[in-house]
C-alpha cells in the first residue's frame, strides 16, 4: 500500500508537469524555433503518396490558430481547420470537410491532419497529410495520405 | 500604460487607422455590399482580419475570394486576392486574381480593382 501511495505521489506530479509542458509546447500561429510564421495566404498543391498530383487550394492561416481553405477540386469545396505550432516549428493542423455526391447532396465528411514546416525564408512550406473519409453516419470508408507544398501569396505578389 | 485593444467598432465606427490592429476599423467591420467583388460587381460580404487576411462571399455561385492586404500609414489599403474559376460543368478552368486599392470603406464602392484577370491553371 505504501509503495502504491509513493508511486502515485511520483506519477501524478510527473503527469501534471507533462500536461503543462504539452500545453505550452504548442501554440497557435506562434513563430517557433526561429522559423517564420505560417500566418498568411498560400497557394498549396497536394500530391498522392505515390507522387501523382491531386489538387490545388488557396489556404488562409489566421493568427488565432484557425485555418480556412478553398479547394479547386469542385465549386464550393471548402475546408476549415484549427492548428498549433510546435516548439520545433512544425505546424499541426486538424481540418474538416463535408463531401457531396454528383447531385450536390452531402454524403459524408473527411477528417484530415497535416504536419507542415515553413521554409526558413517564409515563402513556402511543405508537409504531409492524412485524410480519413467517412459516410454521413460516421462510418469509416477509407484513408488517403500524401504530401503537399505551398507558396506564399503576398499583396505585392 | 498600454491601451486596451479596441473591439468590434460597431455600426458607426470611428474613422482612422486603428493603433492596435493597424487597419481602418471600418474595413474590419464589414465591407460595403455592392462593392466590386472578385472582379465582378455583385453584392458581397467581406471579412477583414486583423492579421492582414481578407475573405469575401459574393452574391453569385462559387463567389468566394481569399485575399491578403496591407494598409499604409495614410490609410490606403492595398489588397490582392484570388479565386478559383470553374466552367458550367463544375470543372476547374482557371483562377481569377485582383489587385485593389481602397482609400476607405466609404469610398471603396467607387474604386475599382487596379487589375482583375482570369487565367488558366
């Protein structure tokens, strides 16, 4: 019993410290590890894991940690996400999308994660994505993974 | 003592450059419906975000644009924005981009885009 109590007294503070450090290690839109911020407007291209081109998007990364994306794959294809920047500079995105059939009826959703790194000059980023497709009842259908690259769009172009 | 950041300026915001946000509060409020929109003249709703990003939903199908802007010390806003374009079957056929210079929300209605073009992808 004493051993168990000592174990708890050691483990619980350690878990709390880890939790606090975890909270501070990711922050919305922050510059990290000397890297430029991802905040801004970007032209992104997505590729299959086999290398084939998938689609382009215009992506806005807001300073409050929200992301908004308009996809070129079809009219009205929009995605919304939330992101944090880790201490090592990588940008972690969780991003959701509704999907529609050919008649424009919603038929499911996509749950996507991205892990991106902004280049040191701040004008491009690259990363990986993982998309999980679900039907309207939330049943998992399939998964797609790949890579992406993006270039910054500026007022001056 | 640091000033409290100004919040939503309301329907009749003060004019001038916001010292915190660095943009005209009128522009952060909502853009004037009827302003030139994504290269066309349509009613639109426009969001101007404090970090320099703009988002517009215009009154026509697929009428969404995303932009980035800067405001100079004299209050003039320079905007560059882009939008995908699709043919009648919904297939991507290019993109539209636009440069605009806006002196203030009150005069934005009268100032057309500096450049507006449609390009193939």
